[in-house]
C-alpha cells in the first residue's frame, strides 16, 4: 500500500512540479517588487521634493546672493489679484515663487518663467515663533500678510 501511495505521489510531483515552481516564482517576485518599491522608491519621494526646492534655490542663487546656512520657506503665488494692495507683490504673476529667509529677514519674489528676480524685501516677522506658521499662511492662497520693499513689514 505504501508503495502505491509513493508511486502516485511521484507521478503527481512529476506532473505538477513545474506549475508549483512557476507559482512560487511569481509570488516571490511579487513580494520582492513590493519590498523594493517600499524601501527604495517611496524613500526617494521625499528627496525628489527636496531636489525641486534645491533647483529653485540654485536658479535664484545664480541671479542674486542668497543667505547661507538657512533653508528658505518656498511658496507659490496662486492668485495675484488678492495681493494687489501689497507693494512687494505689485509685479507678481501666477506661478511666481516667494523665498522667505526668516533668520536674516529677507524675502525674494522670483519669476521662474522669465528667470528673473521681481522683488527683494526686508522683513519684520514680529511675534511668529515658527517658520511653519508663515508657510501655512502663504500656501493657503490668502497671502493677506504684507511684504514691502525696504519697509518694516508684518506677516
């Protein structure tokens, strides 16, 4: 009886072994892909964003001397109509970049299409303790805070 069972198992194994190996390889490569995607591609997503900011900073740095040792807050002008009453944004266009250096209290308005500095201003940030508060204000498309060139300005 044992011989018959072993003989049947050998026939079954010979007949279906390639299918099992193929199925195992598919599952193995699927999990390998997920592992690589999680640890390689997803971790590089943050560095891609950092690279975009670095490209903006490098392009502006070729046009004007930027402060060293500080990473600026970068915001994009989304609605120039809301900024009409603010002297710093008088020539701003949709898509212009604003670099804000909170430690040295300077702001740069940059037009990436024309690759030109539109305006530079000194800032008085006031009681703002965290630069993330300024970033939230700028990205919210309100941009109701004023920046003026050469004047004390409050965000």
